């Protein structure tokens, strides 16, 4: 940070803008004994890169959508990965995509679309019998390389990796049998990394009990009947208003009315009991 006190003149927003400009215009790096200056974008690995990318894409996305005569029914973005719900024709979707790629000289998107199933981040989203169902998505070339048990990391760190991954699987998989299958693969992965079977089983059981789910995959406790589950989808529109859409049966997936939704953030949650 420059020592010149003139940098701190003006309000806080001006000061932050000056700091951002300094970072973006001083991306020097060395390659084959030569010093280069990156002129476009931000340096990979920079602490501010994700925040900068989010700010840029939010402005870019907002400007583009405001110029479109035909827009998606719903639009959700994670940094530069975008999921939209398109209700118009396929030719209009392709025109929308082509227009999107022409809106900025260096920004281009790949279009993947389907009327029944789409992959978004680590989730498979399926539409079956007018119901939304989710499952875990892993790239075909993906080979998880979790921390090995014989590494010199504290034990609680290694335990938390099993626990956190199990929670992720729980949040994504809509059907208990599907989650059980993926947790089985996860167990084998950690066994290959040198984790003790009891350690893996204990952490899987902990996350299931934390989520309120009877531990039907463990032999340490008796199987219990699974109570009713009410998954829900909460959508926050551009004005911050919440809308909840619940289904009445865990085994049928989530039934969501998407009419009238605007751009916002979507997440899944669930709670046992009736209500």
C-alpha cells in the first residue's frame, strides 16, 4: 500500500476504488527470467480476484439483461457459472446466447441446455414428471484427492474433511437411496486415502444425525423409520423478498412453482416434521 497520505483523501468508497485500481494495474509476474505486466483482468490467486470477478459479472450481467427484449424466467449465477430457466423457443435461446457473447469483447460463454436434465456446478438438476430432482454431479475426469491420513495435519482437520463432504452430499442428493450410494463411493475414496473405517463411519453418522436423518447406513445403531421430510426452495428476488416452495413428500423430490421469479439466489433446506 502506498505510504502517500493523499491516497486517503475523500470517502471510503473512493479509497477502496484507488486500492482496486492499484492492484489491477500492477500485476507484474516473471516468466523465463523476464518481467511482464498483465494489462487485462486480475492475477490468478489474488485475494481480491473472486470479489472483483463477482462485481464485474454482476454489472455485466445486469447491463446485458436490461438490454434484452426477451429474458430468462429465472437467472442464477455463481461467479461466472450461470443457470437460467428459459421458457421461449430453442432458436430464441440460441439467439440470446449469441447476443450474450457479443456483448463484451473478451467474455464468452458456452451454452449447455436440455429440457430434462442439466449440470450446474456440482449438482445434476433433473425435471421428471414436472418435479425437480437433484443429485451429485462429478466430472468424468474427476479424481478426488483428499488429504491423506498420514499427513502431518491435526486429526480434527482430517476428520472435518469427511464430515463436511458428507454434509455436501446430503444437501445435494434429493433421494435417500441416491445419497446412500454416493456416500458409499465417498467411503471407498477415504479408505484409499488411509482413513480408518471406524473414523469414516463415525463422521458419516455424525453428519446424518446433525441433519436429523436416521443413520440407515450404519451397523452401529438399529435402523429406524424415516420421518416425513419437507424440502423447500427459498428464492430471494432482486428486492430481497422471500418465496418458499415446499413439497409434501421427500421421495418425490421438490415441486416448485417458478412463475414470477426474478433474478436472485436459490438454496435448498429441509426440516423434519409436519407443517
